[in-house]
């Protein structure tokens, strides 16, 4: 073995020893319990696969679900704000079980004063600031007095015989005369009524809004009829009480619904209108046909027609008939205030009519954006999941901020009364329409259990909403989706895992919407890559279209279709409250010793010269030293330079190089650096490692390392790479893709960035926002335009006066002469008051100047 080989061997062995934690790392174990295995598989957590739900995440060969069909007559009393209904229900028992009773949901019962939801309502009165609005006080009192709830009048079989039933808060059990066998159908009727809640006061997911200016109502009606609770292979009857936060678990079925409302109302509804000839004018029907082929929205009811419609309140009624197939719910909206626009849309041959309904209070925002946002949503979501299967997609403006139902959704944002709107309102409308229309896919078609797992519809839908927003326009101001948006929540203390029952979630929005959406974005961009993720996600969507998936089905399908073990990802993001904080603990850079005596001497010289003198050395400069007084004390070593290169050293180096072969010489003469980066997992959440190396010539190199680097020691690991040039900086997570909560430990060398603060002059900071307070940009522009127009008018009037022929002055002696001085004395003008004040101030200033001069002269005399 030659000399070079020995040197190279020592170098490699040394590197292996340094980087051993990557190749043969020993866990940094807790002495008592041992280290947690972040890569442990989820088999003991996920339910065991069976013939209903396969290990691959797809429906098993024996998968089943129930079916419920409804035939409903409903009447709206516009004077009493009350619903009266009669329904015929056809229940198909497609399960392998015999049923002795059925459970129905009575969601309006949440508004009863003694409901579990009202009795368990929590929250600090007045919040942290001790501020309570009059509206809040009104709502608190109204909850205790409002006669809400579903009043069940009768429950009978089809022959009119009474069926025993028991109401349990928001659920009702009906006891069957004889058990319902598997594969059989049971039909029965329910008659009921209930008072509609004022959504502006009591909140909720449905209700009415009253417009004082014109005395009209706008109704958004949902959770309005007794409907079957879900009976599933996982939970049996899902009859967890409706407490308000956990939404709904429902069965698919077909609906025929007849809605009777005032004759001057316009109705928007789930399903397809069956009797347009009876409820629409010929002009409206013609416009509707035109809209189906139009490239842009067409008014079916114009803003002017809607305003005219508000004036007279008809005492007559009309009945609108709708038919919907294979939907899990039914909702509608009705008002005489509605403007209505529509546009046809085609996705791979599926014809859909996109429509928006809104009062004039929504203009000009709604006619500009709502229907466009519907169509945009259908385009994007269909590309990532499946083609939109329904013939209708509707967005309605009313009192509900954002709520979804099959084919129809309710959305709240409106401009201000002057027609202006802030950027937040504009993008808030576009985003909420995308989100609520997107719910047609999740959970209206991919029918997850909302009462138990909010993230399965809200989180997945928010993820797709982010993708759709980014395709709307460049730099769209999305509020959720980017990993850095979730950082404040990830470092907060009041958290529970995503896999928490809907009604037990803390910080509901970040937990059920933002965190799962962020997790899926990280999975798509950083862990799997877009191609693998998109294939797997579409596979999940298609597998569970019109079926009821559970979390395990989603987790297993994503792994099954991508071919990547993701148990560590689901465990960290969904089953814990760990956060990502990976720190660069240490960076070591190694350069190969070339053994060149001249090169080593030069390096030693530069190192010595770059060394800053110590404090003692600085203070000892110029000191009288003994060897200066007695030069004979100096010898060879006083002038000896240990770094001086001898000819003998040079000859030895040349001989060493001559013994190298061509391959060895190339490696030996390489200028590569070898870099070891030691990483610490401070936050607990396992994530891939992304490094951006910047060289001194400002070129860069990106290094991506899978999360498996943590598989042996999830507290600390290191990585090693070859740097072709001198390194200037290394940055961890340079593109902010891992939701790392602390970026201060992501740099080598460490960065010191000042924290900026705001300075303001005295006073207090005012309050304002999108709906009040300071001017929004559109209002400011409008005010400036109006001022400019007034100035132009004044200028034009002055010019007209100047150009007009002047009339000759007529003098008369009829008016008595007025002594100006006396008049001014009798009635001083504002101008004379101002002049007097200025004169007084001037005199005071002169007096102060004279006083200062005297004081200065006195001081000079004393000196």
C-alpha cells in the first residue's frame, strides 16, 4: 500500500467514524423507557381489515350501506317564520342485520332552551377583554326564550296507524311493530313543524335574515326535516347528539320535494326544478335556456326586477317541485329579494348549471364573482378527484357565513352599503364559494362521518380549496395551505391531535381545517411529490365516491396507491401534537490535506496572520525586553521559521506524487470539501431534511433527504455531503415547506436578524377592519374621485360665470350709507379675530426674545 493510499484510508476511516450516526447510529435512548419509535406501524391503532373494508383501503367485497328515499311537502309561513312539513320515508335495510327500531335526527332541537347544546355551551363571558356587544346579550336571552325545536305532530305507518316514538334531545327513536329483516323496505310518515331561527341573532347553519329597510325576509333552510341517522358497518347507529360543532352523518337516497312559498318568492334548491312552466315567467324560462349555452353568467332575475319585487308582498303562494337523485341531504333558500344569475358548464360531457342567488345588498360583488367561482371550483376539483356528477351547483348569499349541502351552499360576504368592498371581502367571497361548492365532493359524495371526524371533509376540502385558489390568480392571498401559515398553531399550547372527535376539538378552525390541509400539502409537495400524491388521492376519491370512508381507508389507500410507507407521517401529523423544529446543531467542513509543503506553509502563515492579538499581547507592545538589552541571549531559534519550506521537503513531496496513479492523482488534486451536518429534532415531529448550500460564488446546491434519516435515532442524526466549492452558507428548510416553527436555528453560519417594532405618536391605536373603521382602498378611491368631480364642476361653473356677459351696474341712492368702522365694531368678523390672535402671539414671542437676551447678558457679566 503506497503512502497516498494510507492517507486516503485514514481519511475515509475518520469520516466513517464521524458520520457513524447516519450509517450505524445507536439510539439516544431514554434510560428508563427507551426511545419512542416514530416509525412504528399503525396496525395496533387502525381497525383490523375485514370483508367490508379491505387492507388496501378500498371497499371490501361485502361492503354495504343503507338507502333512504324521501317524498316531502313543505310550506313556509312568511308571516310567522315557520315551517310546516309532511314527509313519506322509504327506508331500505341493505345491511346484514335485523333492525328493531330506527333512529332519526331532529337537528332543529338544538335551538330548544333545554337542549344538550345549550346546556353545555361554554365560553368566558365577554372574552379576555371583558367586552360584550348588545347583540351578544340579545342572543343569550333569546336562546333561553326561543321556542325552537322540531314539533313532531304524528308518526304513522302508510295506513295511518300511530308508530311509538321517543325523542332524545336531537334524536328520535321509532319502534317498529315487527323487526325489519335484511334486504327489506319499511315506509312511514312524519308530520312536523318548527319555528325558523333568526340566523343573525342565534347563529346556526341555517335560518332567516330580516331586512328592516324593506321589511323582507331571506330564508336559508337546512336541517329542516326529520331524517334518518346513519347505520354503518363501523358504528352501528351513529346517534351522537348534535351539539353544533360536529356536523352530520347521513345516508344517500332520492328526493321529491314540493316547496310552497309566497308567490313572489324565488326559490333555490337541491335538485332539478320539475315545474318551471308553473313558477317561472316565459321570460325567465327563455333566459334560463340562454344561460345553459352562455360563456358568461346571464341574469334570470335582474337587479332591477329584484328591487321591484321587494315592494309588494304577495298573499298568494306557489309550489316549486324538485327532484334529486343519490344525494345525502336536501336544502333550499327562498326570498322575494333574490337576483338570480346562471351559466351552463360542461365537464367531460357532464352538463351542469351553475347558479347564484343574492339580494341587491350583495352587489356589485356577487354578480361579478360568485358564478365564476362555482365553475372554477368544478374545473379544479374534478381534475383532482372525479367529474362533478350533479346537474346543478348553486351559491346563495344570506345570513349564513358558509355552509354546504348537495348542489347548494350558503355564503355570507357582502360589500358595504355604498357598494365598496375591501380586498379581504373580495377574496373572502371567492374563497368561501370555492370551499362550500367544493364540499359537494367532500362530504356530499365522498360521504365521511362529519359527526365523528371533521378533518375528513373540512381538512381535505380546505387542501383542495388552496389548490383552486392558486389557480384563480397569481399571488392569490390564501389563508390556509402553505406550511408557514400553520406555525402559530403548531407552537400553541391548547391543542389536541387531528384524530379527535369533532365535538372535543380545541381551536376548531386550525385543527379541523388548517392543519390537515397543511399536512396534505406537505405530503404532496415534500414527501411524495405531486405525481405520486395526485394519483393516490384521485384513487381514494374514486374508490369512495358515493360511499362512506373512515380515516383508516384514507390512510391505507394513500399508501396502497403511492407505494410509500407513510405510517410515520400519519402518526406524527394526525395522532400527536408534535411540531417541526429541526435545528442545525453543528456543521463541520473537511478539506483533504494535500501534503504539499508550500501549500501547508502558506495556510499556516495565513492562519497566524489572521489571528487577532490577545489583550495582553496588545498591551505588551513596546515593552522593554531583556533580549533587546542583552542581544547575546538570542540564538538560532529566535530567527527560526518552522513554516519555512526546505528543498528536502519539496523533493519528498514530488517523489510522493510520482508514485500516484492517474486515478489517485485526480482524487488527490481535487478541491472538493467534505461537509458533515449534525441535526437535532427539537420539536418531535419527524420530517424530511431539505438543505440549500450556497457557495462563495453564489451558486447553490439543493439536498433533499427523506424522513427515514431519523429511523434509528429520532432525536439526532447527521448527514454528509461533498461540496465542490467553498461553502458560504447552509440553510435548512429554505422554502418553508415543513412548518418549522423556529427558523433561527436553520442557518450556518447563524443569522442575526433584528426584530422590527412600530412607533406611533401618542394616543391609542384605533379599531377597524373589513366591515368597519378605517376606509378600505375602494372607499378612498371613491372619495377622491368624488372630490375631483366636485372640483371639476366648480371650475366649470366659474368659467361659465366668467364667460357670461356682464350686466351694467345700477347705482341707487335708496340704500343708506354704512360706516364700515362702526359695522366692524358692531359685528367683528372671523378674519379680524384671527388677525388679532396672530398679533397677540407675535407680541408674546418678541417679549420672550427680549427676556432671553437680558438673561444671557446677565450671565456674561457674571463670568
